[in-house]
C-alpha cells in the first residue's frame, strides 16, 4: 500500500483554513468546526498526513500461523466485513455508527494486515512499518495479550490509536493500559466474576481444582482471577497449576501431575491450538470425563476441533455466540452477513473485530475529525452506544468497554440443531457488576500528546 496523503488533500486543508474566515453565517457541515479546530493543532502521530487524502489506512497484526492462527483468521474476517460495511454505509454499520454514510468522514477506509504469529516483536515490527510507510491512523489485532500489551506501548509512543483485538489479560486495560489504547472485549476478571457463581451454584463449595495455564500475561491473570473468585467465595482449592509455554505440543508431563493431584475439576485456561491439544490429550489420558472440564475464557473453534462429545456439559464464559441472533436483531444481521460472505457462522473473535471497528467509526464521526486526542476524548465521554449484544459504553478511566459476558454450556451431540450448534446460552450477565474498580489493576493512562 502507498502513502494515502496527497497534494489535493493538502490544498483542501488550506482551503478549509482560509475559507473558515469568510464562511460568515453560512451553515457548516456537521463536524466542520471540529475539523477546522483540529487543523490548527500541531502534527501528532500520523496526523494529519494519514488522513489528508481520499482514503485512510488501518492495520491489523493478527496471527495467521502458529498456535492462534484459526482465531486470528476469524478475527480478521470480522474486521474486513466491518470495513466493507463502513465503506458502503451498510444498515448494520449505521445502526452502531449512525453518522456513517460511505467511509469514515467521507473517506474510504482501507485495511492492511500482517501475520504476527502471536509474537509481540513480529506484531510491533509490522505495525511500525505500516505507520512509517502507509501512515495508518488506526492499529488493531492481537489475539495474544502479550501482543496487545506490546502494541499498547507502541501506540502510546507513536501516538496512533490501538484497538486491542482478542485480549483476555487484565493487564491490557490494567497496569499496561495507555491513553492511546482501547478494548472492546471481555477479559479475565469479568470472565471469572461471570462464571464463578455458575460453578459454585452447580457444583458447590470446597472443591479441588487443577489449572492449566499458558505462560504469559493472559494465562496468569485469568488463572488468578478465577482462582481468587472460587477460593475467596466458595473455599475452592487450587491443588496444582500446570504452566506451559505457548505452542506446547505434548502436554503429558503436565497431565501426569494433574492426574496425580486429586483434583475434581480441570480448569483449562490454555487458548487456541494449545487448548485443543491439551483438552484432547486430557481425554486420552482418561482425566476427562473423570474430572469436570471448565473453560473460563471460551476459545473460538474449540468445540469444533475437540468434538461435542468431549465438550458436552462444559461451562464457559464468552463474548458472543451466534445463537444470540434469537435475542438481538443486530446480532442476527451480523451473523447473516458474515455467513453469506464466509460460509460459516462467526465466532466471537469476528464479532469483536467487527464491533471494535464500528465503535471506532462512531467515535470518529462524533468527533468530526481524525485528530487522535479528539477521537480518544470521544471514547472517554462514556456515552451509550450500540453493539451486537445491546447497549454498551467505554469507561473513561481505563478505556475498557462495559459489555455483557455470556455464559454457555456445551450441548450433547444429539441436541445440536446443526453442525455449528455447539453451545447453549445459559446466562447473559451485565458487564458493570463484573468489573473491578477502574484503578484496581493499576491503570494510569498517560498523556494525549
């Protein structure tokens, strides 16, 4: 992709600056004042060069190879559908971002992407190239919270907005939060606070659990949140916590320790391909169904790859499941559009990618400018806006979206209505009561400029 700034855009900005003085009592377009005001601000990040032409560029650094490849590809498809809907002024996009007509502030949105392989260095290097060569005005993607944290730091340093893609770590909007980062999806704390009461209600108090934890920020914070809830509220005991590197192929040493631990529950926090392999191997070891499997942070495609026979009766917390189309009209529009384009029903990674872009378009249109501090301050107003699961808002203190968490339970194979009908929605829990205080995880956002 080439640099999207051009001389025509420069001339137009000069015209806007000089023309403002002779506008007199003429009616100005919505957002004109904001744009004119922003034009007087000094350059910051890729602004104004990145938004001076007829098109603007965003970039996504997602894993298309490695342990999280399936989830990264699904997430990217949701983003690409959102960009398509933004550029054509699709009715679903307008339901979330009412001022969107065609493009963002009348400019075509282009999405560039690169394979991060879920490696922070790869993601940051790719994003840095997109900033330098393509003047991207927005960055997204992660699927790994280690990537999200690294991208947060890049965003704050380069003053280019970053929307965390799939990121379950508390730290992303906790101790590693930044002014230039926002997150739409649920995370460890909210997953734990949502699924914890369900587990206690179903299985009682004073139970013994073994945890399987991937060795990075997502794994450690999710395990801590789930264990804290169960131990403090119901006297559950963590009898072992088996921590494995991302990309582990053979989980036998960890499963041997679990088999000998006396645990009644296997709480698997692994993600992506690691979750598939560890669950399959736990079944082969005879640990499942002897122990009850719990997936506190649901993994897209896990049931499809592991099989409904193993996942039946398993409780999980998730961001979205496609049968919510029966409850939310916007969800149905999304599922129908996604299935028509990609020939399968979307997982929550795709939903997250779509909604994050829709919310960004909403914020830019409301700000009336691409000037980054103005867009960020629009997020920080905390106003209610639409999503695929009802009204949501962003907390100004940590840029975390306040959104529902969905509890699902694996269906028996005989109860599935079609080949993708893996989960039954058990509860839809409001987000605010599940969230920690905004400063509880050490968030300090930093500067606008």
